[in-house]
C-alpha cells in the first residue's frame, strides 16, 4: 500500500533477530519531507486499517491512493 517499514531488533524482544516480534516505524523519512504529527497519525491509522482486513483489495487500493496523495504533498527534498 506504499508505506515502508522495517523489521528490526527491538529492545528486550524475546524473538531472535531474524524473526522479530514486530516492526519499527521510523519517522525521519517522513519528517524530512515536512510531515507533521497529524500526518504520522494518519499513516498509523492506515496501517491499522490495512491490518484489520489485509484481504480487502479495495481497501488496500484506496489506502495506496491516499498514501500517494499524501506523499505528493510532501516531495522528497533534492529530488525533482
């Protein structure tokens, strides 16, 4: 749906590094683009919504369109 996250070791994770318990969502990529708290909250809501029904192709496509629209409002600095 266009939101990139990474699986990284988190403090006190009982699982081994190659099978972490969750994902870490870093904000530097978004804040560098100028996104603010409300934008981060929106991203979190989209992630939660997608996880609630991952088999809904229509919902995933809608979220992807919304993510693209958000990213178009905040271009990557230095990339034309």
